[in-house]
C-alpha cells in the first residue's frame, strides 16, 4: 500500500486527497538517477571530474546495491582523508567505520587494484 501523497502547497495529507492534487504527478526526488548520472560523468570526463567521496560512492555501489552510498563514502573520507588512503587502508581500520562490513571492505580494496 502506498503512503498518501502530500499536497504541493503545504504538505498536508488532507489536501492531497482532493482530485485536483491527485491529477498532478509527484516530482521525483533529486537523488533518483544519481548513480547513473555519476557513472555518466565518470565515463565521459574521467575520474578527475569526480571528487574523492564520489569515487568512493562508486566503489561501494556493488556492495550496497539499494542504499545511498554517499554517507558511508563521506565517513570513509573523513576518517582516511582521501580516496587513495581509504582504498589502501588496512581491513582493521576499515572495520572501525560504522557501516563497513566484510563485503564492503572487499569492494573498497578491490577498487584500488
């Protein structure tokens, strides 16, 4: 069952039930298509066009197929300082980061080889 949509004017569910508001399609959230846009930028402009956290996001995609990887990528960057340091970090140090599990560790390490 879908949750009720909110109205566009002030976000209440009561107004969303009116026929005029149900006719308008809901706007897609800004993050829809983010992975595709990031891959496209990577393939068209190369790794230099991406920031370190975006490269880490991409490295984590396979290990985290259905969740936002940006928060974890930013945690890794905060802890290790750069993409290179994160992908070359020892497993013990990677495990210190909340959200890192074995599969994710392997994926981050494999991106450095």
